[in-house]
C-alpha cells in the first residue's frame, strides 16, 4: 500500500513539473495576492544555496498601479517576433523581482535558478503560473522600486492565472528549439527527450 501511495505522489509531481511552463497571458480578473506571493517566496527560503550564504532577496509587486508601471520595463517572448506582449487584460497581476545582495556574496552560483523554478512550481501547484523574465530594463526597475545599489537585479518573475494553453512537443534531433504558437493560439515548446540528453561515456 505504501508503495502505491509513493507511486501516486511521484506521478503527481511529474504532472506538476510538466504543467509548470512559461505562461505569458493571464486572467486580469484573478489577481495574485500579496499573501500568495509571500507564500511563494517562503518556499525559496528552504531550497539549497551555495555555501548556504542565501544572498537572494525579493521584492513583491502586487499593487495594481505599480504592477502597471513595471510592465514597460519587461520584454516578452523573443522567438515571437510578431508579438509585442500580452494585451492589457491579459497581463500579469503580480511580479516578484529577484535581487542579489552583493554585500553577502560576489555571485549567486545556481541559487537563482533553483529559487525561481521552486517559486513557479509553487505557483502552478496553487492554480497559478508565471514566467521568468531576464530581458528587463534594470535601470528603470531600480528607479521605480527604489532598489538600493548594493542589490543586483537578477530577474523578474511574472505571475497570474494562465489563460493560454502551453504544450510540450518532443524534439527530433534536428528540430528547431524555437517555441511557437499554432493557428489555434496554442503555445508549443519543443523539448529534447531523456534518451537525447542522458549520456554515457564509459
């Protein structure tokens, strides 16, 4: 019986991971609250950190006026050249700005990726979703949020209730890695399969 329960948990975790995609269109009528953002950031408190220095810090952006003011500092979906970003009624309803306290450490090693993915997994588990944005206007964000100079701005995590369908396509060896939207506005993300990335040299 215990083994069956463990198998069920493993399958649910696999489903959570595959459902945790980069969403870029959201339901403006289903806002992400500051309480939910706090809960997501709390998850990042428990993940591994190089030398356990824990240099990451976060700014929650949930106030509608500030959420709207932050939007122009973000770039969306570089592979979709014809798409300028979500329409006003499909924009994120909250953001998490991830910072690096340079007075604690010179770099963040792999901490930022671990924390960001954990936050997105948490959002997905709660029925929301998000997108990690690295193409951002850091100067504009620093001025808008009054971020001190001892903090480096690493990324912005957009959050909301997804209104788009994102599917994973299994890649063949010479397929393009570029994501795309089909005629039905379904977002396709090509992914390499385990047999292509699990190598053996011995």
